[in-house]
C-alpha cells in the first residue's frame, strides 16, 4: 500500500519541479476541457501557448504584449509574496491596484493641461501612496482590532470598485467626453503618458518597475534582516516571537508594501495600456497575481517566470477567443485549475511517497 | 424624495428574501468551520449553485429540481476542496481561493447559453391561519418555501450541533483533531462531510439568488455575497442563532438600500438616525440585561452608547455638508454592504479582545499516523 512519510524539510527538487509539472498537467486538463467544449484541444493549446510568441501572423503584435501584461502581474505578486511568506493574507490587491490608479490619475488630471516634467513622477508617488493607504486599512484593522485581514482586504476590493465607478461618473469624468463615463485619456497627455520606452518590446515604466521590484525583493529576502524576519514568521510564528520579531510592524510592512506595489501597477496601467479610468478599468490582475505568487513559489525569480507564463495565458486566451471563439471565461478556469493542480502537487514537496507491504502495526 | 412611498410591510418582506441566500451560505460555512476547516471558496460554490440551479430549473421546468441540482453542484465543487485539503494535505487558504477562481470561471462558462432566459418561478407557500395575521402575515408567512426551509435548517443545525452525538463528534474534530482521532473518530470522514454540507448550502444560497431574488442569469451574479457569508460566520462567533441574526442584519441593510433607492431618498438622510436609534436600543437592552443579571458596568456601556451617537452625528454632519450629493449617495448605497462588513468585523474582533473564540483547529492540517 502507499504511505506518506513527512519530509523533515521540504524537498528543494520538487519545489522547482512541481510548478513545471503543474503547468503540464493543467495543459492536459485544459485540453480535456476544450475538447468537452467541442474545440480541437491541440489547436487550442497551441493557439494559447505557442502562437502569441512564434506564429508569423500574430507574434509581431503579441510579443510586446507579453511584457505589458506581465509587468502588473509581477509587480503585484512580488508584494503579495512577502506577506504570503509570513502568513499574512492580502487577497485584496485588486482594490489596491484600483486605488493606486485613481489617486495617480487624479494628480495627473489636476495638472491638465499644463506640461511639466514633474507631473509623471508625482503621479507615480500618488499611485504608490494610494495603494499603500488602501493596503494599510486591513493592516491597521488587524493590528489594532485583530480583524481578519483576508476578509477586510477582500471587502475593500468591492468598495474600491464602487469608488472607481463613482469617480468615472463624477469627479474624474472627462468634461469633453460628451457625457460618457470615464476620465480623460492620460496616455495621450504628454506629461502623464507612460509610453513604450524601447520600441517593439512593450517595455514601459511599469516593466522597469517590475524588474526593479524583483531585484529588490531578492536582496531583501536573502540579505536583509527584514527578509529573515518574514521567513521566520512564516515558518514558525512562535520562534519569531522569541527572535524579537515585532509582528505588528511586520503586518504593516507586508500589507503596506504589497499595497504600494499594486498601486504602482495600477498607475502604470492607467497611464499606459488602459489610458483612462473607466467603470471597467480593472481586469483581475490582482487576483491572477495570487496564482503568480504561488506558481513562482513566493520566490522573486520564480514569480518573474510565472508572471510571464500567466501573461501568456491572457494574450493566448484573447487570441483563442478571436481565432477559435473560445470563451474568455475558459482562461479563467484554466488559471484557477493551474493553482489547484499546483496545490495538489505540494504533497510531493512535503511528503515522501513510499510503497510498503501491509503489515501488522 | 418620498418617505411615504416605503411600505413597512414590503420592506420587512423584502428583508426576509434578501437575507435568505446569506443565511443558507453562512450556515453551511459555519458547520464546515466548526469541523475545523476554513473553506474560503464560498463565493465560488455559491455561483456554481446559482448556475446549476438555473440551468436545471430551465431544462426540467421545475424550480424545485433546480434547487436540488444547485445543492448537488455546490457539494460536487466542494469535493475538489476536500480532495486538496483532506487527502493531499494542501493549505486551506489558497485552496479555498483556487476554488473560488475555478467556480466563478466555470459558472460563467456554463452560463453562456442561459443569458437572457427566465427561469420557471417557484410558487409562494402561504402558511394557513398565520398568513392572515395583520402585518406579520404578509411579512413572514407569505413567502416561497426556501425562506422557511432556510430558517428550519438553522434550527436543525443548531439542534444537531448542540444536542446530538453527531454534532458532538463534529465539534470534537474541530476543537482537537488528534484527541478525536485517538478516540477512534474518523476525522477525515467528518471533515469531508462537513465540507460537502457547506458546499450544498452555498449552492442552495446561490440558486436562491438566480432563481428567486433576481431571477435571471448574469456573470458574477453573487456579487460578493459568499464573502459576506464568511464574514458573518466570524461575526456570529460560530453560533447558529447569531448566524441567523447576522444574516438578517445584512439582509436588512440590502433591503434598506433597495427601498431607499426606489424611493429616491439619500442614505445619509436616514442612516444617522438609524445609527443613533441603534445606540439607544443597545443602551436600553444593555442596562436592562445588566441590572437583571446584576453585572451592569455603567462606564463601558455609556462609552459604547456615546460612540453610536457620535458616529450618527458625524454622518449627519457629512450629509449636511455635502448637501446629500447624489454621486456620494450612490457610492454609499452601493458600497454599504461591504463597508458594513468591515465595520462589523472590526467591532466584533475588538470585542473578543484578540482571543478568537473560533474552533481551535480552524485551518490546521490533520494527518493520521
């Protein structure tokens, strides 16, 4: 019979191997799902994972999109991973992303139509601050009142969505927009635009910020005292207490940082690819980033790779929607299944599976 | 603005309808959590219930069959979570999140052919004799069967947990799984059943939204009610009677929101007085109960009372200062349930002074040796 023996330490090999395995298994499961929907599974998988990068017809358009979509995912997931490592569950990054975009956009719109070099940097600060403050709410609710940060941060997503709708209809509405909801286009206003920096790559300021975040998180986790404290708290909160970790400060740091990074992601999105605050500005990056963080094993380099992969599923999903009329929800299912498969495979990381003859105990 | 157009009978009747899906989902999740399992996938199971119920009701022509299908759909989805957490020892928080992500996507996928269709309606079940009581009759006894079912289930769950052997075993598993295992109880089996019950109840709650409350299918129809149900379990300190109270409180808020919107009355015009009224009621009850049990502590009671009045006055001032601006009011109305959830979570967590009174094994992994 099969029996499980808990490993004294998580297996490093399986830590790296399981995400790859999970992607392969999810592709097979996804193929079955697509087949059940009456699509050719091989064509569907190829359209999602191969064509955006290598098809001569689409790659020219799709390739730059990869960095555009990966940047917000990586930025947000890096922030989330700090908290997840320490057992602090911020699942409201979507709300922090929205609030960052709104605050940054509001600063830019306040200066319109003035042209000056300092407007964009101010907006970046505003975006980070907006996300930071929105992330601080669950942090303070947790440290002051011990309210569960999971539920508070999630509720704040719905609240942020309502604020986004209210400002697109009210405070930030474009006065020259013929009454349509939505702000002025920030990408077309030179002082607030976040353009492609290197032609043909899709790399805008958000992509730079995402790379910077990966490097910073790597240094923080491997070299800095705070990174050590995060890891200790996650592995054993009791030991962390003895080691003198101030758990309240850690909660505020983790939620605040992930909020600020999500806010930045929102700001770079609203000034670049999206262009404006509308009633449907957010597209779920904040939730997908949770999958990115886990698939990347909460490791900065892993998150970068996972971010690129999930960006690919977004782009490939759009392509499959266009080419094969595959519903966009199927990509959502696919992403969710990826997280599930990965969690299922964690058993290989934490347990040794051995065959053993049945014997009397 | 027309205060007179709000009929109290219609308001309280709509309150019961608005509360039912929250109550069903929260009851199920409470049982799951009492067995020591934290399933954050309520929103996903609800929306799967909503679409399964909707689709089966349309295909079979019977709303009752729809509800059965919804319970089965919710329970089936919850088994994914059970496999992950009970057999593969996966962490419960991300597993629940994954369940929600899969559920929401899958529901949208299944639901595509059903957009714009109308489901068969479920007949109302008037309770004889009681339905003719003035005021209370139309408010409480002229509803669809599911409203009564949800309340009966609340009583049954309460009795089960408190007075039956099965309930005792379930609680033992939730409080100390190693001890329960040592006594020979099947920890894993109990938990799988509790997860399944939670899934079925969430499915019923979801179907109530798509078949009776709305009744239509749109993407994301549950709109966060699953998460509110999770918060209500915390608010209720894992006690069935308080789950009913919490669900009806939030149902009341939703009903108030809809009624005010229909009558075109700004929320800030009513809310300050409601908050202050709640303060007065709290004060009266606290003083009465306190002097009855001879445990009256005047200072904290007065402090809480003053906080209520203070919040009411601040809201009143905001209303006057903004002259009841319609954009602000729309924002407040639409975000009220979520903001109220946060407030309620903060208040209840501050009250319990950090010592959570939840099941001791909540969220912990059990592996038999």
